[in-house]
């Protein structure tokens, strides 16, 4: 987190292989031997992470695209990023 409380752009873990398959992102972690398939929303967040967007930019995108509250977008993005970290997909 930065001093103002905003999370900087999370960084992908090195060595990951990912592809878009039928509107879903499939991520392979060769080191762990894991395969992960993300939902449409998860895939969009992944794409925004790859573009090195910060958390507030991702949240704003979700608010506009899905017409959800800023609080809901924040909760969802933070939870997804935490899950990606737990899975070893983010540094």
C-alpha cells in the first residue's frame, strides 16, 4: 500500500503462462504445476493487472462496466488480488 492507502499496481509472479480462451483467462504456473481459469470479471481484472493498472483504476473500471458501487468494487478487487497472492500468481 502507498502512504495514501491506495494499493499500487500489483505485479504478476514471474514465469506464468496465460491465454484468453473463450472470454476467460487461463493461467498456468509451471513451477507449481497449477492451472487456474478465471471468470469473465476475473479475466478483466487480470487484463487490467497485466496493463499495470493500480487498484483504484481497476475499481473505477468495474464501477463503470458493471454498475456496482465503489465499495463493492473495492471489496471485490481486494479479495481477488488477495486470492491471486495466495495462489502465488502475484508478487
